[in-house]
C-alpha cells in the first residue's frame, strides 16, 4: 500500500497547484492513500493572514477543510483522501491551536517546529558567529521543542525532525546525541510517528529528513515511522517512496503507519 501524508497546495502561498491536482498526481503515481496537509494558519496572531506567502488565512481554514472533504467523497472509489494539516508548534499558544483544530474532523495533524527563538529553522544566518557550545545549545533547544510537541497530545505525526540541516548541512555534525535519544524515547512513549520526509533533496543538504543515524535510533527506541513527500508541486507526490521503503527495510523496520480518523493504520514493509 502506497501512501503520502505530507502535501501542500496553493493556499499556503508558496506551493503550486490545487488540492485536486495533488489527488490526481497521487492516482497517477499508483498511490492508495493521499493526505492533504497544508500549513496551519497563524491562529494566535490577531491578523487573519499575517504572512500570505507562508500560510493560509484563518478565515480560509473552513474552505480548506470543506474542499478536502468534498474531494474525499468525489474520489472515494479511486483513492482514499485524508484530511490533515501541518501545524506549527508554538508551546506558548498550544491551547489556541488545540481549540482551532477541535471543530474539524482531521484524520491526522503533523506537528512541525519551524521556528526556534523566533527565527526560522531554515535561516542559515542564525549559525554565523556562534561558538561550538552555543551551536550545541541551539540544537538541544530544537529537540526540546520537538519533545514538547510530542508530549502536547495534539499530533499523530512529527514533521521533518532534523530539518534544521536543510540550508545548513553542518547541523548534522553538531554533537547532541543525548538530546536526540531523549527525543526518540519521548516520541516512542507517546506512540506517535515521525515522517521520512523526502523534501530535503530540494534543499542544500540533499537527501531526506531525518538522517539514517536518527532512523536507526528511532528503530532502537521503537518509534513508528510514516512517509511524507512534503510536496509543494504535484509532480513530487510520492517522491522516492520505493527508495524510502527499501532503506527502511535495510535499517530493520518491519512496518510503517498512516492515520485515519487519528487511528494508527499499520502497513507492513515487504521482506523483499
């Protein structure tokens, strides 16, 4: 069974194509399940759409949900369409976000840390001039936020958990093994999944999120995994799915998961 839980569309302001374009791309890629998970609005901001090039307006959320539900029904005989969302995680606004989501029948929510200390994780300039000790502190802070997101009870999936390396590949070389292991323990304890996100190949770092080393630690601690292309254009739906499945098998994973009505659906990984 082929599935992809992480896709965007034109509402967020930096993706191309309609939701239906992504559904049709999934059908063309012989997928059985496609999740739509555009970026969450900035619910805690007083403005309706404070950053149009990053996320949809708060007032557009109901339209987004209704469109996904309409397509779920339209394509029910061809492909399963899941209602998801990639949610920013701001611990100080947790209750605001929980309340915003409570009105809608989401199949799953992806929790992603996109900012730390008010700066984008993709901002390579944040590392300039930092001592090695301060770099370690920044990485440890990032993983502390990811642990908080796991404990929040809001998410079924955690998104791109080493994406800070996207435009700063040296991130992977910053030593924070204890922080990563504690994060894996926490994610396993709360029985949620991390995604193998293939959009890293579109960034300076190349490859996928997370690294093989982190996936090996995830397997050791019993963390579930899922798949997300993080497609921002329809042709990337399901990108590298077969390669990811093969790599997971080599690492030792026997299964991966997706979510329907927030219930975990286990998909075995074939032996060969």
